[in-house]
């Protein structure tokens, strides 16, 4: 493989990884970090684009640019999932017989609000739980281990105010 093709791929992987991370940082509210990241992003972008435009007579350079673009989006999304910035809210519905569940989840350091509701087949226990996003799978697994039939919906809140803020949860 020609060294310029490999270099174009590497540059575009770097560029799109930075672009993906910048977009996620902006969405999550990290505007200052995203601004600094964008300076590196545009520098890398201009280097790669210049290499392709200076060699338009070689179609493989354009293919390399496209391959690097796709790989960069993939790498950026993997890095973001490992960073797991922000919080997640769980809405959990279980049989009302499992009334000890909120205290068990609270004992793990999570903020829990619970109430009783009427379901199709009778009383149900409802819980709203706030967790750091990096703990999402661990919390889901914990709840399912305590209540295998739990109905769970999770989503990322955009803003919240007041209430029990998440303690340091292992």
C-alpha cells in the first residue's frame, strides 16, 4: 500500500474521531473542551483534505479518505462509550411484593424515588433511579438480579435540578 494512502486513512481516522468526540462533548454541555478539541480537528482535517486535493489524479486517495472517515466515526463512538459522560435515568416497574428493592438500590449509593402504581394485574412498585452513565449496565444487572421480571426503561436526562445527587458509586 502506498504510504500516502495509509497516511490519508490515518489522518481521516484521527479527524473523524475528533469530530465525533467534539459533537458528543457539545451535546453533553462540555463546550469549552469541545472548542479546544475543534482546533485540533480542523488542523487535521485541512492536512488530510490538502493531501487528497493535491492528488486528485489518484482515485485511491479518495477511497482512502472515505475509508478513514468511516473508521474514524467508529473509533470515536467506541471512545465515547468508554468515557460514558453524563447520567442516565432508570424507570423501573416491579411487582409490589418487591417493596425492599428501593432500599437495596439506595444501599448501593443510588438516588431512588419510589411509589406504588396500578398495573394491569394489580399494584406495582415504580422507581426512578439516577446513575452515572458509566454505571448503567452494572445498575441494570443489579436490578435484574434482584427482580428478574423488572420492566426497565433508561434514558439520558438533558438537565436536572435539586434532589439526591449520585454518590460515588463503584
